[in-house]
C-alpha cells in the first residue's frame, strides 16, 4: 500500500463523519471530499402536510439519511411515529437514522442482509411481504400475485415518498401499479458544492497522485459534480488521467457513471464498511493495469 494512501469520502458532509469512524475502526485512513451539497427546502409546508397525514399513511419510504434528517426536522412537537405506518429505506444508514428518530425497529423495512444490491428493486419484495403478508411475494417474483389482482387489493392504501428534489420513480410506479395512492414530498435540495481552499487542494492532489487515493462513490450525481469541479479548478493545468484513478462504487449505476467518465479501475461493492474496506485494500495495494 502506498505511504499515505487514503479513502476519499464523497458523501455529503453530514454523513462523512460516520463513515470516517467506521473506516477508522477497520484501519482505513480517510479524507472527506464531499461532492454533493445538501440544504433544506425553503418551504416547510409540504413536510408539515405530510406529517399531518402520517396517521393515515400505510408506508413512508425514505431515500437517504438526508431524507430522514430533514423530514424529522419538521416533526411537530409531541408527534410520535404512528403505530400503523411502515418506514422503508434501501440502506442501513437510513434505517439507523430512522431508529434514532424514534421509529420502532419492528416498523422499519429494508433489503435483507446479503441482498445483491441495496436499492428499490431489492426493497420491493420486502415491502410486499409486510404490506400483504397473505400473498407474500411481489408481482414478478415466483409465486407472486398478478398486478391486476393487487391493484384491487391495495386500493385506498397510501404511500409517501420522502426524498430530495427529484429522484427515481421506480418504486413509486410499482406502488401505484399495486393500487396505492402515492404522494411525494421533497425535504432537501442537492447541489454541486463550493470547495474551500483546503478541499480544492485535496481534489487537485488526489487527481495528481491517483495511486495514493481511492474514491468512494455512492452517487452518480456526485461523479458529475466531480467532473465539473475538476474542470473548474484546473486553472490552465493538464487534464487528469482518469484511467489511473481508482474508485469504489456502491451500485451498478454508479460504477457505470464512473466508467463513463473514464475512471480506469472501479470495484463494485455493497455499501457496508467491511466491503468498502476490502475494496480499498485491494485497490491501494496493487499495481493495476489500465483498461485502455
């Protein structure tokens, strides 16, 4: 492993400290280089309306820890999580955040341990099991119910998607096909960060010395911001050799986006600390050949 090799944490600043602690416990040195800026939405009314309707909501789906944080920032005084409402998420970080905000562990739904990926597609069968335990399997799975029958069975049920500005509609579409009324509330905005002087220097240093840095990408959007930030901080210097860059990606779509940028060495892993640590050691401890 090169002296001083570090894992670059590109998550929003609010999540970087937790990942740094988990990596440190596994002996992985890190540096924070957030590639997404998170801010609360200006208008609190949509979140307040969602809280007011939560007692009649069967399912609330949170897309990220940021969704949990900003939704609960609007929690009315004295309001607790309704006993009838399931809280769903795709990742353990969001599940932990829900528990920390008082959602009972028995009401939290997420992909099972050992799932190939932590995404909406792997959450969907788990939602079907808790929302319709009699049938037990989601449409499209062996033994699953047909969508026409499920639409009649789920008519009148309500779901809430808690997210940032925009996002994937796959899960919302599946819930609508199953007959549910689906509302969405945006509780935060994502944007490209403005880098301070030390972070700009870290960015240029990481790109100039790719063998000493491994990037952890947990968002395709962050990779787009990286490309823009690199161009904005180049100041007439040479373009980086993306083929020499080493990265860990936590989803197939993210890995594909990194490869589209030209990143030469991408390892796909589950978004959990031991898997990321193993990928870091592999990438930082090897002399790798470029793909081109």
